């Protein structure tokens, strides 16, 4: 009996540290899974705010964000929605990345596919949800445009802080940075300007109006957002300049949210 008791005690003494290590490993794994789930969740929330910002800029009728100009122009050429054309355009960006990166285009870049599909779906959902908003007057439209900038900035800040979902536009700029020794911000401005120019040329060729998908009325109507279907306008310039600046305010907010949720 005494021998058996000592043997059992020795057995517990040996197994005890192993159990402790096992429990520590389980706890670390659970914490890692929790952080991953939270990061993907925050990334999806970020995509929602980006989509809402795009929808608000469309409704404001002062001009959409630079990277939304081409999808919005394409909606006038067929039956696809803004979200559907956004998916198509972003998939084209991926082809550009493949041409630029070649063998450096690894599997991680395929995370753009679900992110792009989700963004397209969320844009259409947001467009449907705010379809009742019909702004009248330049002040109301400008207010919507400014809100869209703030909402988009917060969405991008969450997406960047989460570091899990990649959007094709920004990833394409990163790919360009690897081939062209220029700062990210400078190449981002160049890409935005190029997409606005392509959208303007397409709108001019198809609709005879470089600023929208309806016939051009007058300069004053275009400036004030009085022409329906305005794609490129004052709001496009405001969005291009203001969204990045507002991220100086939204970046700390996104970081505080991650800290509050104790995301590793």
C-alpha cells in the first residue's frame, strides 16, 4: 500500500508539469483564435464602413471617390450594379498585380478575392438601405459628401489595423511600389488620377459627358450637383483630399478599439 502510494505520487509528479504545459498551450491557442476572429471581424466591419462611404458619395451626387468613378460609369452601360462592377474592376486590379509581381504573387494575395466580393455585396446593400435619401440643395449634398469621407476614413483605418483583409486597389499600389521606387502616397495619387481619367474618357465616349452618366446640362449645375448621375465632380476632389487627412483622426480610434478588445 505504501509502495503503491509513493508510485502514484511519483506518477502525478511527472505528469503534472506536462498537464500544465498542455493547458498553457491550449490557452495560447484559444487566445490566438480569439484574436484572429476579432481581426477578421473588425476587417469586415471596416469593409462595411468603406462601402457605406461609397454609397453616401454616390447619393450626394457631387461626385464619387476616385476608385469608385469607373464602376459607377460602367453601371450606365449595362444592368450590373455599382457593387458588381466594383468586383469586376477590382479583379482587373488583381491581373495587374500578377503581371507586376509574377512569381512574387503568392497565395496570400488571393485574400483579395473574398474581400472584394464582400465589398461589392456591402456596397449594394448600403445603396439599397439609403435609397430613400434624396438630398436637395448644395449644403445637404456637401454634408453627405463630408460624412462619406469620415465614414470611409474610419473604414480604411479599421481595415488597415485589422491586417487581415486586403482590397485590390491598395494592394496594386503596393505592387507598384515594389517595381517603381516611389513613396506609396505619391503612387496612390497617380493611380487615383489615372482611374478618374479612364472613367472620364469612358463617360465621354459613351454618354457624351466626361463628368457623368447623363447628358451634360451646365457648368453651374455640375458644380452644385444639380445634374443627375454625376460621377466626377467637386465631391471627387473633396474625397481624394479629405479622406486621407481624416485618417489621422480615425487611425488612433481604430487602434484604441483593438486595444480595448485586447486583440494581439
